[in-house]
């Protein structure tokens, strides 16, 4: 008995919605993004009368990122620290969303194609009625688990 095409369409729409939700954080990002890591460096200036000689070191922020295989570090002025930190965090979240999307796309696409194949089979009309042709066999390598599905 053929599967219900409406049910298969619903499953396809659910997968489509899942993919759209995964893409939303990427589409909603407006930037700016800054690639790198924001770090803090503590140092002493060397003046004997300065507070850093008693252990209260001077701190400054820096941006660290690779550039052609080399790590570059750039000083961040105090006035830019908040803006740069926010942009670095936005970049990190953007790249994380991209990684999650990339990991899921292969699975989602395979599931979508399987459902499209099932929908095709469910919509097939047997012809000729007295001795119908069988549904097409799946082409390519067997899926994991060795099961083959009809369609496509």
C-alpha cells in the first residue's frame, strides 16, 4: 500500500522548517564581525616607584588572529575594547552557527531526498493497469544499514 502523500509532504515541510531555523542566526547577523581572540596582557613598566613593582601589573587588551599561518597580535585601545569584544563574540557565534548548519545540512539533505523519493513512489500510478511496471530502484550505493528504498 502506498504511503500517504500528505504525510510525506508534512515531513518534508518540517525538514524545510528545521533547515530554515538553523539558517536564521546567520541571516539575522548584521555585523560587524571581527575575527580573532581578545586577550588581556599584564606587564610591568619597569619604573621602581610604580604600583606594578608591588605586583599590581598594568593590563591591556589585544586581538590575536592568524594571518597567512602566522599569529598576529594587535593592541586594542581602551576606548575600542567593548566594540571589539562584541564584534569578536558575534564572529564566534556566526562561525558556530555556520558549523552547526554545515554538520546538519548533509543529514537534512539526505532525509529530504529520501522523503522526495517516497513521495514520488506514493504518487505513482501503476501503468499499465493489468501488468504495471515496478517503481524505479534507487541508484547509487546502498544506504547505511544496507536498506534500499524505492524511488528516484
